[in-house]
């Protein structure tokens, strides 16, 4: 069985973070391992409290996993501090982890901040260059590049800039676009669009976590990056369209829709 490691925060309501990752991995029939970066008290309406894991303990979790069970892919989600980023880089480099998917989580779907101001620069410097692909949404790409993104051309420019600066593939997600829900991949000088129709639903809690872990799962299964993204987007669309209607705010996806 293929193995995927998730390094991310815990969502007490189960819709995002570690919980969403494990459900997604199960749905893709890969074995999921976790290293928890933070405990959050959150639900569909927002995050009320965050308790970070110490960098030392985060490193021990990763060490415990990878020293015993090598992984075929890994995904990184919420990393609140620069100190955590440094530990994650050290451990992933030590174990030569391949197929790394980095979701630079800065703000939750509810609008709550999940990353300290100084962390993004350290993440870009240490983790982006060793990743197979990074998966920023439009607000995250704007923060990382300083560019204003309102059109497809803007998305292409930002993806290209991020890819060239950091030596990695970039999937810029268009879910925050006013035009549609299409995403663009920049890889080795090539731009590829993945068309998507906007699904009218308020149940979008954890979409970024779910997409990145679905991509990692597909990469672990041996898919090319383009096919991994294509399969992951189809899975996300099904999970949103299923209409799992839970909570008073932005509800979770139906991760088990195809089981």
C-alpha cells in the first residue's frame, strides 16, 4: 500500500486539516500518517483558539513516522511559525521525501489567520524549492508575489513568477476568481489550465486541504502531476456537489462521496 504523510493542523470539527487529509487519503486507498502542527478549536463558523505544537515535538512526530514507515508522498498544510518550517525542512530533507505538495495555508475559509507574518517568507525559501508542487489560492498568491490577480492573465503571471523564483511547479487555484473555478498549473515553463465550473454551495470548508491531500495521494499512486491534479479536481467537485449540509457556517465537503 502507498503511504502519504500529512503535516498540518487539527480541525476539531473534522472538515479541514489533518481530519480532512486522512478522510481524503482513505477515499484514495492510500495509508495516511500525520504530524500535527497545531490543535485548533474551530467549526464551520471560524477558529476560536489555536495551540501550537512545539517545533521539537513536531520534529519528533515526523521522525517517528519516517524512521519506521517511509512515505511515497507528503503534503504540508498549516504551519503557524517559522521555527516549525525549519524543523519540517530538516526532517523532509533528511529522509529525502519526494512528491511533496505544499499548501501555503495563510487564512482559513472562515477568514481566521493561521500563519504568523514572518512564516511565509521562510516557507518560500525552505519548502517551496523541495516541493513537487505548491497550491496557493489567489489571496495567498497575491501575498506571496505582491501582484494583484483579477484575470486569467494575472493568474498565469503569478504562477510563472512563483515557479521561476522557487524552482517548483505551481498550481494557482481559481476558486476565489470572479470568472470561474478554473486552476492553472505552471511546470517547467509550461502553463496548463484545468477548467472547472463553480458549484453553488456554501459547503466549502477544507477545500484547500482536501485538494492538496488528494493531489499527494494521486502522486503516491504513481500518477503524473497533471493527472494527479485532474483526478483531485474531479474528486473535489464530487465532494462539494454531494451537498453534505452540516453546521451553521461554511460546511465541510463529503469526503466519502465516492465510497
